[in-house]
């Protein structure tokens, strides 16, 4: 087994049996960070850049399930059949199998480095895949859910073959889009599914010539015949399985458009052969074939795979993916399962993610943009830091942004100064030799249950642990991680308030209570954080001198922190758990990963050529060259780039004193806003369409005060009022501070301290970079990522728009 077990796990009667999958990463390239965290397909990038965050997300949930004592298995593997593999094989002048062997090994190596705890990481180009896929096909055929139809398909006379949809590109047929590089199966700009013959100006991707239309026979699954059964499944399970809103919306949109028959065969060689005499030269379409890979990979894990996949009474199926994969898991695959008439385990819960963007652009496997899995190992940034950063940035509701500056800030502010600081302070003090410390021995702590400060901590931590479990049970992974880090913050506050260093000199019994309790909290944090940062937890247990056994079956342990580690237990040797990422290192990574992979390779080749040339160049020649270029004149070094954080924004509590229609624009208001200190700003806002003029008067608002002033229809706007819009853009509401907030008070964001820029430089794109993470949460609170807009009087909110975007 992948995790070193001697025999496969099978469902156990009476226990929670959880089957976990993450959407199979396509095998045609190296996974990047967008893949690792499971982000949604970006319109300009490859459709298979979804593997790594979804793989990591599923791993977190699988580890949590094991932590709770559930009987869980995590299944994944590489999706290997289809046009993209054939195309990649043509590019690299090898066979599709050789491509699959090469990239499967690379994927596995990357996921191993990321500490992904698969029970089985397999592949779809196996005899087991053929067996399971063909068996499902035969059942559908027997049950009359398949039909034959003649299709018009593009045929390339130059290549002498029918062109699969991925081998055709052209202009999107939808007038509102008209993207000129749409693929034959899907437009990557507007996301609409297409047939190759619908493209305008089609061209063969191999030879670039214009193909012609020819008739070809194919097999189709009759989705309309399965509509009633499918809709009942969706209506029931989306509620009982607590599907995320983005999954429900995407699924309902597909159903609203109406189910149509879908082709399940292709004119290809690389794939599962169709077991039908007439179609034996064809293979199954990848959308039909790939989800069956979950089943076939499980059959490679255990010959008793049906105990997992045909056991809905005893097994819960949780699936992780990017948003673009939703219809294939909520509509297509369940329809296939239902059509067989067999007792399949259908998906219960689906966890969906949005886009992960990279610096100023988008992660793209096909375009080589971003940080790739094989690059990550070379950064010397430990795996626990990568996992933490990707999971805090997990795009659960809206797009998130990867930046090197943000990674550095989170490492410093959250891991180093909060978590690492707490653990190291506690263990280092225990490890101090007597009489300065406890000689590495956990002290006894009688009377802890009556120690007020310790009792207060235990109550807080107990509440946090319950919230952690609730969040994780609902697969709200980012919230679970945030709660665990809040517990660490409480630990630091406990140490500061107790002033244990003074107690050690003045009140040793109280000091023993504080230190033994804090050591118990270190242990608890290692347990809670194991799903997110397993290497961190292993190291903490090593420093605690404990065997590696992680369990959270007893939630009540949080209210008895002082009882967790027995008195007299000898700890190991404390070591710093995290190290600083310096500014110069951040700049090096920005430079190294700028552009795409082709640019990087070109830079590497150029550097190698230069080095070789220098070897051949005599020192005297080098001096001449230097002289000819003007020795002694050097370009000034650029100033260090400031990190982009919310601290750079000057968002203040303001009050609209007067609002009126713009004299030269029907869609604009002109407001006079008090932003504190006797300063009145003129602000132009495009809110006429959404908020009546009378509702704009005397309103408390949040105002961004350090944007560069800009003229809007002859009136200079000196700030911007922040407002939230609904997902469809039909509704806009002002972000409002509490009524009792002080006018002019700066709105704060926990963990983002510092003075704002006097004026934001438009060229640096500070506002544009931070803007993508401004949102309203389920409780209508305005947030940057998950951090509330906060004033002394409380948080800032909107009236009714949840999960909206703030602009």
C-alpha cells in the first residue's frame, strides 16, 4: 500500500467508512501549485492544471478522517488516455505509453515530496481500467441507455485521420466571446462546451491546415432518459452532503440548459477499446473513461473494490476538484452509475475550488506560467511552509493570489512569530538545565484545575476545538486551519499574561502549572495541525520525545491540557521549527520564476553559454571589454520592492455628508465625505443604478483614501467608497462600519500591521493585487481573504450580500 500498510483497508461495519478521491491529474505535464491546491481551470490555461491543491485538499481531509479514527482511504492517480497524451507524444517524438510512464513518475515524485498520503496513487492505462470501463459500458448497453448516431466530424486530409476535439482549434462561435483560440471541446475563455464542427475558421493543430467535415458513426449515452433519477439524486444529496454553493450553481446551470445525449466514443487509438464489433476501432471518450479511473485504481488497491464502490449503505464518497470538473462529477459520472442499474456508491460530498492566480498572471500548465512541483523542491523552502501557504490561500469561494511577498509575510507573521515562537518558548524553557529551567522534564502541576488563567485558557481552547471539528466535518479546511492557528495565538497570550519567567523565580507551583499546561497545548497543536503540516507535527512529537501516533478521538482533552503530558516525562531537544525567508531570497525567486518555462530555459541556456564564453576569454580581453563599456559607470540598484499587504491601504471610516447626481454623467454620484481630522473628500461613485440617492445621505462608509486622485467627467475624485456586489452583478451594497465607529479611524486587518502608502503608485498594482481577495463572507462580514474589516467598534458588514466581491 502507498502508506506502507501490509494489506488494504476495507469498510468496517459500524464505523464511518469514507472513500476520498481527488480529480485525476492529467499526465501530459509537470503539476504546478495551482494543481496541488486544486484550483479551478483558468480560461487561458490547460484544462488539466487542476491537480495539486485538490490533491493537497483531499490529503488534508483524509488525514483529518484518520485523526478522528474514521476508516478512510484516499484514491487518486494520473489520467492517461485521450488526445492530449497523443499530442504530447507527437511533440516529444515518442509513444503515448512512454509519455505516460515519464509523467506518472514525475507526478508521483512531486506528490511524495508534498507529503500526500495516498492509500493508492494509480493510473488509468491499466488492464483493470479496461475491465471496469467495458463492464459499465455493457450494462448501459443492456439497459438501452446507449444509442448510435452519425456525427459530422472534422477530417484532416494532410494527416489522414479524423481530428479529435483537442486537435482542432478556431474561433468560439458565441458572438459575446469570439475567442480566436478555442479548443474543439471547450472554449477556455467563456467556458462553454463545444463540438469541433461549431468552431469558426477551424484548423488542425498538427499541420495547421483547414480540415473538412466527414460523417462518422459514434455511440451516445442517453442522458435525457436518466433525467428523473439524476435530478432526484442531485436534489437529495446536494442537501444531505452539504454541497458548496459553487457546485450547486454549476450543476443547476447544466440541468437548466437541458440534458442532451453525449457522445462516449472517439476516433483515437490511445484509450480503452470499445467492446462492440462495429466500434472496435474506436476508444472511449475521456470524460466517460476518466471518472471510472477512481474505480479501477481502487481495484488495483484491493480485489474487493466493490465493498467500497458498491456499498452505499456503509460508505460515504467525498470528491475534491476544481470548478471546471463539477459537471462531470455531479451529472455525467452519476448518470453513468445510475444507468447500469447497479448499487453504486454515489458521491455524497463535493469540495470545489476556484482560481489560484500567480503574481500578476495566472498559473498555466500549457503556457508554462507559475511555480511547478519540481521547482518547489529546489527553493529550499520546507514542505510544511508550502502546504501551509497553499492551504491558507485555498480558493474556496473566490480567486486567490499566490505572491512571493505574501508567502514571506505568512511565514514570518504566522508560522515563525506565532506558531514556531510558542512551541519553541515552551520547550526551550523546559529544556533549560536546573536551576534555570526544568532539566527537560515535564513538571507536576497540582491545583491546575483551580488556576484562573489556566481555566480560562482551557475554556477558550475547548471551544476552539469544537469549532475546528465542526469546520473540518463540513470540509471547510481553510477555516479549520485558521482556528488551529488561533489556538496557537491563545497560547502565546497565555504565556505573556502568566509571565512564566517571573513565576519561575517567585511562584514555582504556579509556574509548573503554566508550563505543563503550555506543553499540553503544544501537543494538542501538533495533533490539530497534522492534517495540514504533517512534517511539522512529526518534528514537534520528536522534540516532545513521543511516538508518532496522531489522534483526536477525544475532544475533551482540550479542557484538561495540564493532564496531557505526564509529570516526569523527558522531552527531546528543542530546535527552531521555521526559519526566516529574507528579502533577497524573495527577489531571487521572483526573478527565477518570472515569465514562462520556455523563458526560463532560454535564460539558463544563455547563462551557460556566457559561463562557457568566459572560460575561453582571456583576462586581458575581459578588461578591454570592461573598458569599452565604460569602466566605473554602474547602474544604480533599484530599491527593495515593498511587500504587498493590506497594511499599505489607507481605508478609513467615513461619513457621507452630502450626495448628489453628477452634472455630466447619469450613472455617477458625487459625494462629500468626512474622512476624519476635519478633512472632507470629494468622491465620484458609479452607484446610481444600485442605490437610490436618498439612501446615500448621511451614510457611514469605508473609504479608500490613498488611491491616486483621478478626474471623472471633469470632477476630481479624491478617494473611493467600498461596495460589495453579488455574484451575478445585479446587486451592490455599501460596506458599512458600525454606527458607533469613529469617523477617520483606520480600518484594520489582523496580521497586517504598518503604515499605509501616502499615495498608491498605480504602476505597482497594489490595489489591483489585493482587490481579488476582498469579499463578504456567509455572515455578511467584509473580509480580506478570511480577515474581517475591523474597527474599534466592531467589524464592517453589508446588508444582505453574502459571498460577494468588494470593489
